[in-house]
C-alpha cells in the first residue's frame, strides 16, 4: 500500500433523522478579506458548497478591508459581485445575505471609509436572491462605536463589540430580529417573540 499525504478540508457531522432543523456551517478565517475566496481552488470550493445544498449563504466581510490603504469602492464591489456569482453558480437554490461590517473607531481611515464600503456592498448585492444587512447602520452609523464604548458594548481596539453585551446586541437583538422579520414577510409565518 502506498503512503501519501492527506488533506482534510473540513468535517461534517449531521443528524440523519427526519426531524426538521437547521444545519449551520461556518467558514471563518480570522483576518480574512473577501478577495481570499477568489484565490481558492474554484472547482473544489464549488463542489464543497454544492454538496451542502445551502438555503442561505451569509458573507460577512469589510471590517479588515476598511483599513486597507489600497482599498477602492469599485474594486471591492467587483470582488464581492464575483464571489456572489461564483457561489450562485455552485448553489443556485440559495439566497444570499451580505452582512456589512460594524463601525470602527480605532483610527481615522476606516470610519471615513465605511459609508462608501457599505454602499459598495449594497451595490454588489442587488437582486431578488441577494440582500445586504448593515451592522454599521444597525449600530447607528458613523461614530456609533464611540457611543458603544460609553455603554460597555465595545471591547479591544475599538474595532469589535464586547463579547457579552456588544455581540449579543448586534447578533441576537439587531441581526436576528431583522432576519426573522424578513423570514416572516417571505413565508407569511409569524417571526416569533422578540429577543431582548
């Protein structure tokens, strides 16, 4: 028997019963930028996405890009549009949500650039099968991170929300609420009790 190196690209463990439910996959890479997806092996990536048969794909990029010195709105919009097309080809049944970045207050460049970055994401996401949810706008827009600092909703270098109060507010209250409202509107079913 010959020996060879084996590369494991991921592991999936699913319940094989017949009960309805949600399968949640994450492909997070700390410090990543959206353009990284275009550098991956396109055939292998498309096969992996197609195999999972997702109903919803959420892309969350922009925080790191907002601090890049060579960033342009046009190039970023084109990159996101190319990623969305590639994913759409692999998963034509899926809906897509671009999750826009939050406000930042760690240096002057990102806060000045974030409105244009969110607009680039919005322009890359038109159509019935893809949408944008802006955490920047949900937080309150420009300088909202500074307001969150005063309310103990921020942590670290004024880029990220605090693990407890801040992320809970963004994810569970703001994002989840809006996602469930959109689902209720789409499905005609009640969105459930609000999370507070």
